[in-house]
């Protein structure tokens, strides 16, 4: 099976997901969250760094559950577009965790 290259939008969405999860983790250790979500710390590190832009659904579901985030809200945050139809840059998404956990 051949895997198609990721689109720029998928890569950007993966980066936004990583930033959002890293901020939601806060002061908790990566190891603590990974173990609670039953994923490897390396997997969590790769997702948070944006190296895995399209992680498996069960992985994200487990991580967001441990972090107390809604999957619907996470999807909404990482899929937002600006007025030009381009993905919102990671830097512009600094209040996402506050909106998700409020």
C-alpha cells in the first residue's frame, strides 16, 4: 500500500494539534499523560512536535480523554480557517486550550 504525501493543510493541522495537546498537558509530564492514555511517550512526543500529523483516531481519543478535552472541540480548533480559507497558523491559536477547557 502506497501512502500519499500529506497536504500542507494536513501538516498545518497536525502542528496545531501538537501545540494544543502540549498546552493542554500544562505542567504534567509527557510520561504521565502517555501512560494514562496507554500510548508510548515517543508517540505523544511525535504528535506534540507535529512529526505525526495524522495520528490514529484511537490514539487521539485516548490522549484527549486523559487531558479532559472534547474530540469535537479539538477538531473544531485544529480545523479553523482564516478569511482567506488557509489554515490558521499555530501562533494564532494561543487561546485554544482555554476555550476547550472552559
